[in-house]
């Protein structure tokens, strides 16, 4: 199992050497500039860290839906899915190994965003609760990798994965409170934000940037992990259904 | 010559519409694509609420709604590259007609898509964010948005001539270009917010004057000011169209000379 997981991580690492697969990281400085500029121009430089968090969430989620979400679809397009599912290695584990790689690489966007905000606008992002911040990032990355694995399976069921990849971008940036916290969204949207793990993550991250105590930190961390796990369970179930179907019909490349 | 080019343009446009029908069903366009567009505009407009400023909310709403026209039109970079991927580029270059009118029409579905999405975003979200839309005057925003689509499309054609040689970076070029326009053309902050030479650069980029004209229109500026902005946007569009024509001619001539039409990077 560890060998399979390690091989999947290594393989995806090789895939990510192509600049076209890193477009979210290339775009991050520009998103950071755009979002921080809005705050600075309005005389609210105190909100610039929100913009830094927002630019990071945009990059991490974008890579999750485009790079991770397209893993199985791309294998199917290249004709390698047949070989992959005929091996004894569990497909879900291979996909998880690959999405973990993408997610870890996508977290570089946080470093990019902090540096750009500092160099261009002199914005300093102070982390007042270092350990909680680190744990939140790790749990967010794990949940993101698990959610991306689920998406990789779900996208295969669609006629055009690209359509759904596009459709899932900004609605999730909005629902995840990437820049604007959920309580400022319309009331009818707020219950939906509760089932989006990123909205819990971004709230925690913003709280870590403030000097005061962070309320209910452990519970909120548990919710982030729980929602990620729920997505993974759903993803494994979807992958099993897909494999059963294509093994029965023989239509691996036309699922 | 003109009749031939018009015929090629019309055939290419028919093909573009077929592409649009292949990409979207009316359900995926309405519920997936349009929803995402509305969410995109709302995502930026709601930052105005975070800032506690109705004026900023409305500025962001108008800027990001009109920006959608530019964003979608820049998909011309990706769809032009499809000709290379489909293996049809050598046939198009070998044809007796110039490839330029063909490529002008070949991705024109994005003009319609961009204009519709941006217009719907502006008119649907305005009441939700408290932006006054004086009628019937506000309806004049529709041709201005179409003009922004056209000028950005012309700009995108120039980029497409480059992308045809480097197909792998088509989405990267399209993404970076749209973000650059978002940054410097007055979408999120006025063009003068940035230091030189960015305000000067914005003057010759698409979107800047068209977006300015829409803002002037909605704020009740005199007709002459709005028309002036639209005229400048049209001049910018024409300039980029000429550059695009030269870029495609260079692509075809140099490709024939060095055999790189099918075997570029």
C-alpha cells in the first residue's frame, strides 16, 4: 500500500514539472495584487491579510478541481485507465497519492501570496496562533486532497469534465468565504457554507491572524477533517461504482 | 476578394456556433456556466460589503460584470489552438484564402457568449447589490458590453497567433492576459491607482475605455462622454485587429517557410 501510494506521489510530482499544470501558481501573484489592491485603495489595509488568504484559497481550490479533478479523466483520454484498473493496486489509493501531491504543491501559493503582498504593498501577515495555523493548514490540505479524489471520480461521470471544473470555481470561492466571511453573505447562502469544509478552514485561518483567543478551535478543526473524510468516503464509493460499471460493460474509455 | 473573405467569415462563424452547441447544452450553459459567472461577479462585489461601502460595492459590481465580456472573449486563445490539436491547421494554411478571416470567425461564439453572460450578470445582480439602473438609458450598456467583447476578442486574436505555435500554454496565456486586464484596466481599482507605466498601458488595452463608458453611462454622464469612451474602445479594437492580421500573416508565411505549421512546440 505504501509503495503504491509513494509511486503515485512520485508520478504526479513528475507530471507537475510542466508549467501548464502550474497555471494556478502562475496566476496567484496577479490574484493577490488584484485583491490586496481593492483593500488598499479603499483605505482598509487592515483587511489585506483577508486578500492574501483569498488568493491562496483560489489557487488551492483551482488546482484541486483542475489538476486533481482531471486525473482520471486525463487517464481515460490518454488510454491509460485500462492498464491502471487492471492492476491489483487500488485505484482510490493511486488517485489519493496523486491528489496529495497536487495539494501540497498548491500550498506554495500561500508563500507566493504573502511575498507579493509584502513586496508590492508592504503588507505584513502576522500569525498570532502559529500552532493552530499550522494544524489548520495540514488538516485543510488533507481534506482538500480527499475532496479532490472524490471530484476526480465524479467528473468522470460527466460528458465534459471541463464544464464542471469551470462551474465549481467561483461558487466555491464564494461559499468558502475565501475573502469575505460567510456571515457577510446573503442569509440564504449561509447554511450551505456550513457543509463546505473550506469555509471552516478560512474562518480558522483568519482567526489565527488576529491576536485574540480562537473560540472552539478543536471543534472547528474536527469539522474540517470530518467534512474532508465524508468527501473521501463518497469518492471511494463513486470510484467503486465506476469500476464495477466499466468492468461490466467493457467501456473503460467511454464511461 | 471581399466576397470570398465574407464567405469564409460566414462559414467560420457557422462552425463556431456548432462548437458552442457541442460544448454546452442549454442546461449546462444556464446552470453550470452562467451560475459560475454570476458567482464570479458576486464574489468580487460582496467584497464591497466587507469594506462597508456601497460605492465600492457598485464599482466592483460594474467592473466585474463588464470584465466577464473580456474574460470569455479571451477563450479565443484556447479555441484557436484547437485547430492545431485537431490537425486542421495545415489544411487551413494551404487553402487559397487567407487564414485570417477564418480565424476571426472561427471563435466568434465567445463574442455572443461573453456579451450575454456579462449583460445578464450586470442586469440580474444590480438590484441585489443596490446598483441603480436608470431605464431605458441603462440598456445602452448592452452595445457597450458587445464592444468590449469585440475589442478583447481582437486582442485575443493577436495572442492566438502566438499560441498556435505554443499550444501547451494556451490556457496559461489566456489566464494571464485576463488577469492583467483585470488588474490594470480599471476593473477592481481605477487605472490611476497603479504607478507608471501601467495607466498608460491601460490606454491601449481593450476593456479600459469600454468599461469607463459603461460606468459613465450608469452614473448619468453626458452622452458625449459615453460616446467618446466607446469611440476610443473602437479605435483600440481596430488597432488590435490590424496587429492580429499581421500576426496571422507572419504565422502562415513563416510556417510555410520553415515547416513549423504542424510541428511547432
